[in-house]
């Protein structure tokens, strides 16, 4: 018997060593202490000042290091997410990985006509149902900005449509504090009360500071509201190196980490120990086209670097993957999905969103949710690695079969093949004659067919009748208020 042997062999990856992590972290602390951040909400400025921060003109607040370090210590290392039925399904922390869709896409690739058109409310329903049926999609995000719903109502309506059509946790956006309050009313109706929602949360609010080094009134209002209600929030900057941050990746990382940590300070001062997920986007702006690339190597390098840093700080981490710069589901999209999904998993990001994104974050592709689902299955199997013990080394069965034999009829094979070997549901493994016999279907054809089949046959678990009636009442009240 071997002693002291780790029998689980799993992939490991990191880009920064501890000295490099500390160099970036300490630079971020210097930025906060010497340069400061603009906070455009007087209540938040007063809160910071009351705990030792220094306020300069125009709401610029210099945050001393001790406030950052206190916030890191008070923020939870793990955030538990439940599903709509109050069952714990996601433990955000450590290197546990979960995948979901993205948010706020104004355009959609139509499953039937294949045209790229404005996103509609029906697309929110469709993407939610597809995600509900996809076994490797762990959470639902707000996905689109439907043009057939008034702008002041679309965030609220999207949340309602999502909670009606899936039991999975919801990663949602809100345009304003007023939107957020209405959505929390809806979520409380599902959970039972605001107190029950805090106890068994099934949603995460997504909000961002504004690079460089600015927290808008709306962003901070939502940040503090979530803290006070102990509703999980994902508060992460999105910086463009060379535009809203230094052109160098190291400088861009330092600024964006400072932005994320300053948000953490405000959040924890508002309610110590409230749940928050953090992280950054620090990628280059394409100087030729003035666009952001979701799959540029610079994006993925900084993604890996900040993951190392926030793992070191023992905070739950947000990430992005399952997205493409291609304007249509094509070979480029497939390559970029595979690259980003594996990269985010190796980084150990906990909350990985954007599956179904194409078009540089402007276009939704329902069938690409299923493509991501297939790739995630492959990635999860890769990340699981393999077991190295006597049973799995299989010396007894190797001795039994011996040279020239086969293992097909062995009980050892029957006992282990289902767990050891991943099997695709959509990717082709047929030989050429069988592939021809079965209609020569390509994976893009199968993806569209599968999506349409799910929309026809999959029936999400409905809400209780009284809960549905309460959601309808809250929606009608919000609709009347906006339309007045």
C-alpha cells in the first residue's frame, strides 16, 4: 500500500507566483491610498469617511489599506446559491466551477430564419427553457434586452420570464435601484420573504463600477442595497487597456483590481459579511476598430492572472467564457468557445458566465448555449482528471487477461467505463459509413434541431399558482408606474 499518495490526478494551472500576486495587489492598494476612487453617492462617501477614508474634492475618496484588508477578511470565502426550490446547488468558492449564460444582448440569431434581428421577449423565454434543459448549464443569466418591452421595464420582465421558466439560479441585471427593488420583491415572493431570500438566495445581481476608478450613483446604490438585504452581488469592473486603463496589461490589472477592491470595501462597510463575488475584466481595446475582443489572448492572460490573485485573497471569483467575437455561429465561434471554456475552468473561476454570446457581446445565439453545454461536459471531464489507486491501476485484471486477450467482457470494464469515459451527445463519433447513413448531419445542424426540439418538448417546472399570481401583480404594478 502506498502512503502519502494523492490518488486524484487533476489538471493544475496558474500564471502568477506569490511574489507577482503581491506586487499587483500592493500596487492596487497604493492606487486606492494615493490616487483614490470617485464615488458618486453621498451616502457611500459618508460611510467611507466615517471609517477612516479621506475625501477630496468631487467625491474622490482615498481608501487606506487597512480598510481593504478588513473588507477582505469580513467578506465570505464561499457563497452558496440555491435553486428556486431552496435546494443548495452552487457553492461559489475555492476552485469549484459553474457555468451559465450571459446578459443584455440586443440582437439574436433567429433559430428558424437564421437572420440576426432585434432580441424579443420570446427569446428570453426560449434561452431560459434551453438552459433549463441543458445539464451542464448551472445558472441562467438575463441574456437579452428585448426591444418589444419598454426600456424602463425590460430588466424586470426578463427576471420574471426567467424565474417562471427555470428552477436554476438566476444571474440578473437591473437598470436602476428602482428596478432592483422590484426584482427583489419578485424574488421574495418566490422565496417567501426578504429574510427567506437572504437565507436561501437563488439569484445574483450583476453590477459594475466605471473604469477608470469611478463608482456611479446607480452602481453603488445597487451595491449597497444588495449588501443591506444580504442578496449576493457580482461587482466587477470592465476595463479596456489603452482606453479606460493603462495600455500595459500589468497596469490595467492593477487599476481594475483597485476598482474591484474599492467596491468590496463599500459593500462590506454597508453590511459586514454580506455575500459578494468579485473579479475583473482587463483586456485591450482593438486600436484599429475601437472594439473589445472577448477572446483576445490578452483577455485570457489577465483572466488567469486576476483568478490567481483572488484565489490568494480567498474570495469567490467571477469569470467569463463560452463567448465569441464572430458575428455568427461558425468555426471561429466554435474555436473561441473551446478556448475560453477550458481556460476559465483551469483558472478555477467559480461563476463563469457568457455562454451563448457571439458578436463581441452584442448577439445572442440560442443554439450556442447547447454547444457550450457540450463543451462544458468535455471540460468538466478533463478537470476531474483520473484516480491513481490499486483498483484503477487494474493490475489484477491486467494479469487475468494477459498478453493477446481483451477487456471487453471483464467486470472491471463494466464497473468503470461509464465514469471513466466521457461520451458526447451532439459531437460526431460515427465512422464515415454510419455518418452518411444517418444523414451526414453536421454539429451546427444538430444544434439547431436540438434547440427547436427542446422548445417543443421541454416543460420547465411551473411556479405555484399563488406565487405566479403575486409575480403578475408586481409586474402589473411596475408596468402601470412606468407607463404613467
